């Protein structure tokens, strides 16, 4: 019995390592199989190559494009630009899944930052489905603005609908590619939001259904030209740089070193000045005593 226990003790680590290796191998096989399956599906056309988000930084959006707001009033896109940066979200209100997730992610990010829609920036949500009407947009707006619950937020987040002649040029300007899938009776589309300057030029992109609030805040401050935010935000913008390949802000170590060097020089200069003044006072005191 004792021999069996010793044998088990010796073989247990080997068994554990073998199980871990088998799990890793199985996981890798699953990943590669999924990637291969996705590639095959894409080659067969089930995932349209027309669908995606292509970055078009500094591209001007069509400010003269006409839409209907949630109250049914005809508006020009340019009415929401001019003074504040704009977050643009392209969705469709009757979307069964992705659009709701994207709007939920946007709402969570907006709730997490101190900047307020309507005061510091504007959010513009536009339906890509020309069949949708203001009544549906109004229902969506009631849900999200009730949850947002910020003073002035209602006027800072319009939900728009429009015709194909207005929607398509806007989507093309920001590189948002989508396609109607007749088989599923749904739009095939990517998810993400765009941050635009007050002049209506594309400044930054955020992909997916979750948008880090700290990075969204930085992008709004950057798009505003520093007109919103605090001095600390300006320092953060100096240290962080937007990477268009990832759609995120990354730490630029050279700028951090420059900032650290500047602070060190300042502190060293202040220390030298303080010591010089102290020595002058001591010298003057000795002369006065003599």
C-alpha cells in the first residue's frame, strides 16, 4: 500500500503536466479550426467583404446632409457641429443584437466620464436603415437618455433617421461599410464609434461594443483642440499617442522621459535658487553680527 502511494506521488506531477499540455493543445486546435472556418466562410461570401470600418482620419463628413430627428423635424447634420466635438454612432434601431450592445457600451462610457453630452460634446446616433422612422428613434432615445440622466443630456444626444441618399454619404465619409442581407433580413455591419472635431472632420475611431472611458475622454479633449478638460488632461495627451492600427491611445515613453526631464530640471533649479537665497541670508546675518 505504501509503495502504491509513493508511486502515485511520483507520477502525479507527470499526469498534471500531461493534462495541461493536452488542454493547451486542444485549445490551440480549436482556435486554429475556428480561424480556418472563418476564413472559409468569408471566402464563400457568408461574411461580406464589404462589411467593416475603414479609418478615414481627417475626412470631412457631409454637413449639408438632411435627416429627421426623433421628433420628425428635418435637420441638417451641420446643426450638431460648430462648437463641440461630436461622437458619431451608426446603428439601426431594430437591430436584434449588435447595435443594442454598441449603444449600451457607449452609454456606459458616457456615464463613466465627467464630461457631459450637451455641455462639453454632442452625441449623434444615426440609423443606417432608411425604412426606420422618427417614432422608432424617439423610443430608443427615451430609453437611453433616461438611463443617461444628465442635465442637458436630452438636447445633446439626437437620434436621427434619414434616406439612403443621406445615410450612405455619411457612412462612406467615415469608412463605415455595411450591407443588407436578404436571407436574414438584417444588416451586416461592424460596430464602433467615431469622434469628430467641431468642424466635422474624423478625429478618432473606437472599435467593438466597449469603449474605454479614459480613452474616450482623451479623444474628446483632443478633438476639441483643448477647449474642454483640465490641465492634467493636457499632460496626459502629451504622454499618450493615438495608434490608428488599434484605435487606442498608447503611452509614448519618449514623451514621458521628456516630461520627467523637464520636471527634474525645474525642481533642480528651484532647489539651487532656494539654497542660494538661504546662503545669502546667512551671509547677511553674519555681516550684521560682526
